[in-house]
C-alpha cells in the first residue's frame, strides 16, 4: 500500500510541476509593423499574417506575444535580440547576412501605383519610363528588386516616409510620383487617405515577392524554432488553412486572388 501511495504522490507532483511550467512558459516575443491588410494593430487578429504566424506557433504549443513598432525600430530591436523574430520581410542580401529566414509564408505580385496624371501623359508600360520619376518607399521597406536592377541608385536614393499611407499622400500632393507594392497593400494605403481615384495601378510583370518570418543569427535557438515553424507552415499550406485565413481577411478588404493562389505553393 505504501508503494501505491508513493507512486500516486510522485505522479501528482510531476503533473503539477508540468502544468506549472506550461502555464508559466515565457512567450516568444515577436514584432511587426503597420502594413494593412497583412498586419495591423487595429485589424482583426492583428492582420492576416499575424493570424497565420500565431496559429502555427499555437499548433506547436509555443506561446508568443506580438508587439508593434515602427518598421526600422522593430527590425533593429530584433537584430539586438530584444525580440525573437519579426515579420513579414522579403529577402535582401543585406538582411541575409544577419537573419535566418523561415519558409515563405505568402507571396504577392507587386504592382506600380502611379499618379494618374503622369500615366495619362506617358502611358507607362515598362520600368525604363520611371527613370526621371520620384520613388516613394517607406522606412524599413525593401525597394522592389526589379527596380533596383534597373536603377541601382534607387536603393538609397528615394523618398522615405514613415509608412505607405504617407507615400500615398505624397503622391496626391505631387511630392512623389510612384510606389511599388502588392495590390491589397497599396489599395489599403490609398483608401486610408481617400485618393483611390487619383492613382493608376499598373501590372508591369514584376517578379513576385516572398514574405518571411526572420530571426537573428545571433539567437542560439533560432534554427531549432524555425525548423518547427517551417514544418507547421508547410502543413497549413497543404491543408488549405493559410489560404482560408487570407481569404477571410481579404474578403473584408479588396481580395487580391493572386495572393491566395500563391499562398499554397
């Protein structure tokens, strides 16, 4: 009997210990910025991308806490290991030096958003026609890779406000001429400052952008966690869960079906 009681006591002790550890596990701190409808502090579930990331970690039983910062600040604080990771980011050679990249979470097709008066006059059909025009790309945004190949100086020589809505406003005020982002992101910015009718959206056949969760290479747990995260994202794509999340969010906005189609690649 004493042996049975002892076993029960040990079992209860272990159960309580495990439960306490699970309940007090320190959440992974992630950071993002304002990029509606993909991420946004005031959006449902903090945006489509935030919901995808959150659900992947939830399935792994890894608690997370998503905070919002201006893009440049969030990036630098992640690099300093204040945050475990940040999202959504496209790959650049500079970023790859300091960060590990997850499997792509979703893909978008970038479009040209240009002042309607400039397009009416010049009939923009290719990147070469943008040579004398002023690019706007917010702080923390990577300049489109096709544009950089055509005009390398634009990587550092462009108008750089705090967010995309500011770029849209600058186009309306004729202080900038164009920006390049995906359809949903661009339309959200135009809608925010109420200038949808002043801007033309043009498909120049630019290469797609892949968006990732990134984690600094100085974090010793980076690869271990990313490998688990990647496996879960792949499962969610195969099951159609990622596409369903995007569909639910974008149907409330503008719904760029290209994002849905490419999400499960």
